[in-house]
C-alpha cells in the first residue's frame, strides 16, 4: 500500500518502519510502523520532487499520515514545514495555521532531535528565517543523515538568497551519504545547485550530471543544469537539454512549471518570443492554477520579461492577477510580493481598483507592526524600495524607478530566489535607466550594460539593451 517507485529502475523503495528509523539513529516518538513508513514516503516525494500517485501525492500521503497517528509530532513538523516552504500561508493571517504551529511547542516527551525540529519550524513560521536555519544546522551537526532538516534548510537558504549556505549546508553532510542511500544522487543535485549559485558552473555541471546519471528524473539536478546553461549564455545547449530530457523532468509536477520557465528564458534571450510564448501558454499558464507560489512568480516574471522586450502579452496578466490578489497581505517574502505587485500593476482590474495603494498600505502596516524579524528587515531595507521602483516604472516615472531600485541593487540577493530569477530586477533597473531623462541615470544605464555584458558575454538580450540605449542616447553628455 505504501510502495514508492524508484524513478530509475522501477524497483520498490523500502520505506523505513520505526526500527529502521531507530537503526539510522533517527528515532521518532511514534510506535506506529504505518506512520513511520508514510513519513518516509512524504520525505522521498519532497526530496525527489516526484509525487507518489498511489497515495495521492504529497497531499494524499500527508492525509494518510495524519490519520494513522494524529499525535505523531514529526508528522506535524513535516506537514507544517512543507506548508511554510510553499510560502503561501502565514501564521499572521491564518488563525488555524497559527494554532497548528503553536501546538508544536506543546508536544511532550519528544527526543532532543524532535524538539529541535519543532523549534525550527516555529521559528520559521514566526518570520525568523535565519534562526530556523541555525536550528536545522544544529540538528545536522549531530544527525548529518537527517534529510528533512537538510531539505528545510536548503529551501530556507534559497528563500534568503544565501548562495554560500545553499551550497555548504549540503557540503557539510555529503560525505555521510553512501551510494546505497536512496538520496545519494539527489544530494549531488542539491549540491550542484549550490555550486551554480556560487557561480562555479563547471563543478556544478559535474555534480548535476552525476546526479542525473543516477536518477534521470531528478528535477532539481535538471534545474541546476538549466541554471548553468542560463548563466553561461549557452542557450542552444539549454534548449537541447530541456527538450531531450523533457520526459524525465516533466514527471516532477512540483518543479515542472519552473523548469519550463527556464526553457522559455532561453528563447526570450534569443529573441524567439513566439516559442517562449508557446511555452508560457502551453505549460506555465496551465500549471499556474496550482496556486503554488513558485509557479505564480514564474508566470509573472516571464510576462514582465516579455514586456521589457516589447512583446504584447495581451490579456495574460488577468489570470495572474486573479491568483495573486488574495495574497495582497501575505508579506512572506519580498521576492513573492514583488511578483504579485507586477500583476496588480499590469491589469485593468488592478488599475481600476487602487490595488497598488492597498498593497503599499498593507506593506507599511506590516513593517509598522512587525517585530524586528529577518523578514521585517528584508521588507524594510529592500522591499519598500523595490515595490516603489516597480510602481514608478509602471507609471513611466523612469528616473524615480531608477532612484528607488539602484540603491538596493547590490543587496538584492537577500530577497531570495536564484540569480536567474532576480535578473528580472536587473532588467527592471536597466529598462528604467534607458528610459530615464536625467543624465546621471542614463549614464548609469550604460555602465550597467557594460557590467552585464562582461559577466555574460554571449547575451543577445544584453546586446538588444545596448542597441536600445544607443537608439535613445548617442553620447554620455
Ligand atoms: Fe531556477
């Protein structure tokens, strides 16, 4: 009943019962073997990104897990932690969720590792993202094979834009994983992504290729490789890679939208807008109804990039606005909010209703009423500038947009996401500079185009920006 198919050779993975968890020194305070196996099943799905349809995917398996032992503390850690990593729910707005999180602190008779897991999830839920990471690292020092702590930390570092720890958190435990471990290859895929975010593309490709040799459906390793091609300007290699392996990575529905987004980016780079729009319409737009934050930001990011290139996206923003609007008070991540804001500013609905004012008031109220958490700092130090910059750009106040965004450019990694994802803000700044009226902002644009071109030489998109700059401004005077 709880069988999970191994992606590589279609053999059953042996899910751990209570004794097996104990044998791995990861004892849990349930005596229910069914719960222990279901817990392992969800973890396999989380790590591999491929859902177990036999149990109804992650959602279905979590439901079975809750029913099997409602008092199993680690089951609640897993369930709430996954909600938090989805970045779609917050205890600030959701009383039911807040109660669930508060109950984590009321568990009695847990072992030291379980208590730390509860503590980390409560910290993350209360916007203390770095404290949560410290707690997960505390677990990993003593329990390097605790894959759940590692995955939560990996995701959290990604949301903090902490490239070093996306890599090194995995690097610290990698030697503990032997080939016989189900996750041996997947950890290499995770490490590959960390290497890529540290701009170590050759090494990242080596690890990602090894991961994919072991598990061709490893969507995260595919993703790491897609990033390398993106950052190196190897668009043709990227397109060929995504096309030739599509049947493997598209099985991972939780990441497929994002991997299609990467594929579309290559075409945007090349100026092949019809092909990119085709991927948007056939894949991204179809998958965004999942409501997953990652899918929503991908859709908004892609539409915004089309508009920077002068592509008419017609009424495509309307769908994204409808999905984003219920999240107007979220303020879980500046990265998410800024993409939601793009949709508010790009639709007739958003223009008719003064959504941007409602949004900015909500942001300011959040900052005014929040304690000095990690998230508060990111919103107050970076978010407000970024949001004001977006609003100014959409209102064609390009000098204002430049002057809001440029001061946060060099710290923008702290809003989270990857280099490739945050490039939408680099493009926003460049497009603002190019269309500015003030000499210093126009000249800044040229400097930033030079900066961009030297980092990624083979970039038709940067070349088009240079052409646009030259068409608008012929000299530095
Ligand atoms: Fe990505």
